[in-house]
C-alpha cells in the first residue's frame, strides 16, 4: 500500500521559515520523480515543485522560485521542502504527490 505522510507544517510569521517532510512507503521511492502541491483555502490544487529521481533536476512554480527548495533523501525514502521568506499567500495545505497519490497534507499558516 502506497503511503505518503507529510509533516513539519505550522504557524509562522511572514518572513519566517519552515521545512516540510514527506515519508514515503509502498513503492520504490528512489526511481520516481516526486512533487509538492498545495491547496489554499477556497482554491484548487497548485503545483509547487518537482524533483527528479536522483535529486539533481528540480523545477518550481514562479510563485515560490527563489524561496523554496525541494530535496530528497533516497536512503530514507523522504522528500523535503525547505521554505524561506514565507508570505501570507503561502498559507495552504501542502501535499507531497506521486503518480496522482497524495498524503493527508500538512497545514502551513503564514500570519502575524
């Protein structure tokens, strides 16, 4: 059974930082690209970032480029999203995604 378990969300002030994690199981994590997506209140899913299987190829939405960094540890079957310079518009539930499957998500709230 495929499982994706996100963690690391929370409440942070504008300008703050958070690092999200996604623990993956039930598939061969190391051979697949992985993504982060998010859903803000009242809005649809927004793609945030994707990383290739080896970790060297990454891509980002324009809205997060230069502020977010995606990475992975294939030995630990874990995906990460380092977020800095957070703004209120980053408030959303963040999900990791593989082959159309998402975890339960982790809430990120950016507010003073």
